[in-house]
C-alpha cells in the first residue's frame, strides 16, 4: 500500500511549471531544491514534517504576517539537500483567511524571502478522504509536480476502510501513496518521488485532467464524485472512539469532564510548573553569583550579574511552565481530545466573541501569560487568535500575587465573613481575580465589535480518531517550542532588561554607581509623581511601577529597598512603612492598577513575537495602562470619600 502510483492525464487546467520565479511553462529546472508540504488542519502534516526533518528545522514568521513558517532539510528520507516548507493547515485555497493567502503566495512563488517550491507533498487524512479531497483540486491545478499522501494508513486498514489507490492516482493525474506519519511507514514513496523528480523534473510534472472548479460547493461535488469512482469506503470509528465520544461529548457529562480537564491543566501548569520555576530560579541565581565572582573588577561583576545574567534568568524561569503547558496541549491534541474540548467550549466562548480553542490559552494565562500567548497558535482564525492574545494578560498570573498579598496584609483586616472558611482578605483576593476576568471579557467584546470585527464564520473542525501520543512527537514539540521561546523572545527581554538596569545605575560619578533614588529611574519617579498623585501614589510607588515593567513582582523588592533606606521609616517593616505613606484608597488603587496594567516585559516581547509587529503590543500596553489608570483613580477617589 505504500507504493507510489504514477499516472497522467491529457488536458490541463493550468500550465505545468517547475516552480522557479520567472520561468516559463516550457522550461524545467535541472535540479529541484524546495518542496512545499500542504494539507488541511489535523491531517498529520506537522507529524510528517517532524519525521522528515527531525530537529533540522527553523521557525520564523512570514514577512508582514503573523502566520508562522517552518522549514528544514529532508534528512528523514536521505535528501538533506532539499528544503521542506511546512505551509499552514488550510481547508481550501479559495478562502480569504491569512493562512490561505500565505499558502497561495508561497505556492505561486510570490512570498518575499521564501523560495518558490519545485514540488508539492499534499497530505490528506485517509479517514476523512471524501472531505479532505476538496483541497486536492486547487492544489493540483497549480501545475506543480505533486505527490498525494494519504495519511493514517494504519487506522484506515485496521478499521475496515479501503480505496483503490491506482484509480485515485488516475483521477487526480498525480502519484498517490498510503503512509503513516506517526510510525514512519510508506515514507520510501517520498524518497522515490523526490529522487525521480531530481533526475527528470518533467517526468512528474504531467498535465492534470480536472474540471474547472470555481467555488467550494463545486469542489465538494467533485470530491464526492472522486470518492465514489475510486471505491472509497470510509473506515468505521473504532469501538473505543465511539465509546469515548458517547461519554466525552454527552450533553451533560461532556461539559463536566471538560471542566475537570480545564482544572487539571491549570493545576499541572500552576502547581507543578511554579515549583520547577522556583527551583530553576535558585539554581540560576547561584550560577549567576558564581559567574560574576570570576571577574575581578566590581563593575564587571555588576554588569554580568545584574545587566546580563538577571535578564537571561528572567526568561529562563518561565521555561518549565512553557514546556509543561505545551506538553499537556500536545497530549490533548495528539490524543484527539483537544478537538472535542474546542467543540464543547465553542458555544460559550463565542458568546464573548472568542473561538472555542481560546479556552486553553486563557486558562493557562492564570499560570503565566507568556506560554498562554504562545498557545494561541492552535487558533486558526487570525482575528480570533489576535483577540485572545490581546485579552490573555488580563488573567491574574502569579507575578501579581506578591503585591496583592503585601497590600492586602498591610491594609485589609483579618475578619471572617463565613466563619473560618472565608475571610475578608480572601474576598478581596478573589475580587481581584474576578476583576481581571471581567476586563478580559469586556475587552474581547469590544475588540470583536470594532477593530477585530468579522462576519460570522463556520466553526470547521474534524474530530480525529483517538490515538496514543508518541514520545518522539512530544519531544520534538517541546524542543521546538522551548527553542523558539529562548532564542527569539529571550533576545528582546535581554535587551530591555539591560537598558532598564543601565538606567538604574547612571549617572556614575567618580567611578561610583548612582543610588536607585539618584539614578535616571529615580528621577523619572519624581518626574511622574504629579501624574500618579491623584491615584494615591508617591514617587517611591512611581519608581516601583517603572521597575516592574520588567516583571510585575519586581515592585516588592524595589519598595523594600526604598523604604529600608528611608530614615523616616527605617525601623518599620515594609507593611508598616506602606501604612505610613499610603492611604487605604492608595493601597487598593495600587492592586487594582496591577490587576489591569501590562507590567511585564516578557509578555510584551512574546506579543511582539507572535504578532510580528510592535504595533499590537504598543496598543495593548497603552490600552491596559490607560484602563489601569482610570480604574485606580476611581478606586482611590471612591475610598477617600467613603473612609
């Protein structure tokens, strides 16, 4: 079943071409160099890409768009000289989605910075072939040499499905092969295809006999006809799939199980990821101190530890949570449950203007917004994904907890509301979590009714068979995501951290670094004090706000340093010092400000990375800061009048 069947037709829909820019239809290249990998979402295309390239792959965004591109060498079939481009998963070339536009531009050789493909590997899910064939007609009509790969061959055979592969090859006018990407079965057909194409490109660039298909309806009719003429028999769902779906998609039990999965994901990322992050933080702190001690000069030690190492450390401590999140998402996705969960969540999420697949990123944002924003890649629709990215930072992450607990302990009395079970401090903390959630909900509605407004689109989703995730697939996924985060996001964070550190020690007089209060940052604190005074803040809080742009939790250390050095409050603890300088209105305004504000360089950096532009993170920062200022101002003024 893994043999490559070659046939050709006699009438062309589009002139055949080898894929090189500026090449006329009659010309052929002496050697192929680039192959495009095309297929619908959830067809196993990414698994095949990882299988063909291993770790020899690179990740970047296409120029000017947020769609991510993967490309690597095809060493998995012994052709390390060939570049494989993994195009976004699409259902059709006729839609106007960003993913489809990118695929069309790449296939036509019109994407800047991306080589035009010489050939195409078209991956289709053999279990749902009657629907997946809708993509075959427009891809084959491009005239590029194409190998059609019917994935999931193992399940197809095991579950009683069948198809006449030779008849399908004749219908399509292109070679067809049955493969199993997860096990690596049938990949020899890919090797034979590219080897034969390298020797004689025109041999597999045969004209394609296809009808003229103007729209998605016509494509569906053609696909149904091809399925019938090739004796395609869709496999029955496995017994386990039917039994599991009867439970997991039950109208009552399904949502309850879904809720349990949501809580479980949160618990894994938060409960397991946070201790790992703390452990890594301690290890890196010790390593940073040891590294700085190697340098003899004090200024070099400070530069290495505070200016460089601490910036790197600020990035690395998120890594355990990121890897755990993508491990859980990978297990849910590869097992087949994520598609079911998105189906269950879609109705609720759409009521607030978001996609059903937004539930995992928003949930994980309670652990950290950085991996949550990266997790939005599971959302195919650009506008839904962008809306999820923009509202995710409103979810209360652990970095806000230090300032929350400090202010609540200092200003909120420890009174009981429901006996010993629920107190006033817990109520305030819960209220802050609720504030963030309501802000996210309101912002999502605002975005989807204004700048990200779009006509209602059908929620197209294939429900794949349940499968056991493979260690190889999980390992490659984690290495890929971890590498992207550290290499690309980390560079931005390092640069911003270094600049802020530099501003905290200059000006330098007689070789001595400035104190925090006398530094540029300190002077900025005094400069912005008139603007923050209506919120109940003083210049010290202003310095804390500026320093916390790197990371929210930094404000507690900054305030401790400032108040510890203040002669007026030197003998007081930090809580007492804050009570000395702040009113209840100012203290509650501060925590409300942190509930809304984007005080996190890491989040800004990853939004820049995911949106491929500084426009969106800048707008996000200004919007959240403005909302935080207004909410804090109102909180302070109301409490001043009530107190």
